[in-house]
C-alpha cells in the first residue's frame, strides 16, 4: 500500500538520537505516507513505573506494519532486566526467528584489516542468526548462590523446528545471491547434541537447494577467518549466541558498529518485524550529538526492503554508500550525517 504504519521505540541513550535520523531519511526517501507511533520503553519507564513491556503495549505493537528500535540498556538498571524483559521478550513474542545482520565493507570505509591483502574482492556477506532459541531462552538456574559450591547452568535449547526454519531461510537467501554459498557456523566437536542437529538440518534442507554450495566452520575457526579471509563468506547461518558474537566481529571488520544494521524478522508475517542498529545505547556519548546514525539509517533500508519497497531501500543504500565514500576524516554530528544522507536520497 502507500502508507507505512510504524511503531517507534527510541529506547535508551543514543537510541532516540539515531532513530530520529533514520526517520528523517525515511521521510525523505519514501513516497509513502509514514504514520508513526512512539512507545516509551526502556530505562526511564522502568525507573518510573517498574514496567518493561506491559502486555497492553505488546498488543498494540502487534498492530503495526513494522517496528523501528534505537537501543535498549542503561547502567542504572540491573544487567539483564531490560535485555531479557524488553528486547528479548519482543524478539520471542513477535517470533523474530531470523536475526538478519548484513556485513558489507563500503568503499571509502576504514577497516582495521589490511583489506587489500586479506579481502581483495571485498567483504560482503550476511549472517542469518537464529533469533528465538539457543542459550537465550532463559533455561537454566543457579544453586547455592554466593557459596563456594555455587553452580549455574544455561541450557541451550535447539529444536529441529527452530533450526530448520532458520536454515531454510538462510538457504533461500543464499540461493538469491550471486555466490550462492552457505556456511554453517557451530561447534559440533564439543556441542555434539545441538551441533549434529544443525548439521543434519543443513544436509537435509540443502537437498531443496541444489544450486547452493555449503561449508561448515567451527565458531572458533570462524573468528580467525573473519579476520584473515572474510571474503570467503557469503551467507552464514548459526545459532543465537554464536550469531551474537560473530556479528560484532563482522561489524568491527567492516567499519564498526556505527554502520551495522539488523532486522529481527518474522518471515511468516504473523507479527511485525523489528529493525535496529546492532550497537547499544552508548550512555557515555548520549545527548552529545556524537553518535553515528548510519546503522539506524541502514536499518531503515532493511525495513523498507522487508515491506517490499526495494526501490526505496536501494536508494537509501546508494545514499549511504555515497556519503561514506566522501566522509574522509571530517567529524560530523549525528544530525549532520542524517541531513547529508537525507539530501542524497531525495
Ligand atoms: C544484540 C545485543 C543483544 C543480544 C543483547 C542486548 C540482549 O547484544 O542485539 O546483539 O545479545 O542479542
Ligand atoms: Mn550483540
């Protein structure tokens, strides 16, 4: 249709600042009428009311076409409270089983790697991180806390259903790309139960995608390759925790988390998908206009693509690409970067 009904969660720290620039670019690029509803969730609300994600808000969120989220987390809130009860609850409740994280080194962007040597053909891959299972489900517990006999477990939950839908999505994405190559990242030499489930799933689902070549890499080795030979990757599929870790490294080698976008996607459309920069709330620089809004802007591009607005998504990518190519070493404020990219898309 020609309108987008967006839920906006600015969140904590730099979240609202970068989201504002994302919305600026969305307004500039989109022919659609963009309706937005802001939801104040995060540290402030928790301090004021003790609420993280009230059921009534969750119900309202379900009614929107998509959600744009800034960042969640604040040092004044005990670790895990907002992460588990807000961010992860959204991902689980809205069945965001694909956490899609593209990693692309744009021309003109500085990488800590000697790219000419380790990736002469560039870096351009995507990570399909499973989003609803693994050690993130909160299964586990602690005994005898605070004693020398303390014991803690964190159980990684892997279902065939969960792995299979992530793997099938990753194969489909690989089939649509030029190199058509899928790498399973896991640790089946130690995590034998889950590892073998994932391996078998890749083998079985692979039969549906004869054009896609596959490889397997243990996660520890994958961290080496991400630094010494990142060009080898096209599509990576992996579980929730390995995906969390490798996507931070992937962001670091492609210009930093200021540029890394993500989509928490519900491919079945039973609930809205949610787009957010990979970075956190960065409370140390909040309110200073120093945050790079590019990751939030690229998250808007992913949102547009998800809504089938490929032309608008491509225009945002092109504008970001042009802006990055001309950035040099000039220091610009959050709004200056947003203004520049908005001017390039309109
Ligand atoms: C991310 C973050 C989250 C995660 C945290 C904040 C719960 O690190 O989006 O990568 O681990 O998924
Ligand atoms: Mn992370």
